C-alpha cells in the first residue's frame, strides 16, 4: 500500500536518470536508451506529452503519448515493480487518454509485447481492442500486439 497519494506532473529533463533506471528495471529485454528519452522530450509540446507519477519526491511511474491529428499513440508506460497492482498504471493510462482528447485525438493506439500478461490485462480492462500483430517487433521471437481504443466522447 502506498504511504501517500500519488501525484502526476510533467516529466522534466532532470527526471531522466530515475526514469531510465525504472525503464531498465521494467523492460530488461529491450529498454529505451537515455538518448531515446531525450529525443522524445525534445518533441514536447509539438507532438509529445510525458508525465511522471510521484509519491512524495520518488518517481514511481511514467508515461508518454504522441498525438498527431485524430490519432494518438502510447509511446511508453511503466510503473515501478514495487508498487505495481495498485492502480497506478490505469491512472497513467487515463492521463494519456485525457491529454490525447484535449489535443483532438479520437483514437489511441499502442503496441505491447505479446508476453507481457499484466500489460495486456490492463489494456483489455481499459477498453482496448486487439487489431493486429507485429511479428518480431521487439526482437526475434518477441512480437507486439497492436491495440486500439476509441477516445470518442466528452472529457
């Protein structure tokens, strides 16, 4: 159980060491590089938005979305393993949906590693539909399931 209520704020450049450490912990097979995060943050606010979830001063999750016209794409989302299962992933995902709607998106896409059962369960419960498979997307033998959710409706 969390000691404090988590808060969400925009990701800052100074967050990258903690965010990257969590990235490596959560995605040990294919983590983003620090340079990939730098590249993504360089595109804020034009087409990107990134946020971190904190408990006190500690970053316990992060997420990012790309919005271009009516389409949005979840770029990344992660929750520290020690606090998984407490609704933080759903809260981060909802923040991405809200931001995408505010920017005019009517649907949102994502790719998820086919062996990531907890992420697939989250996306299923949040109304995502499976629309395809990208074979060997992450690495040989590690495919991605492509998912989509309609964002139609009021905020």
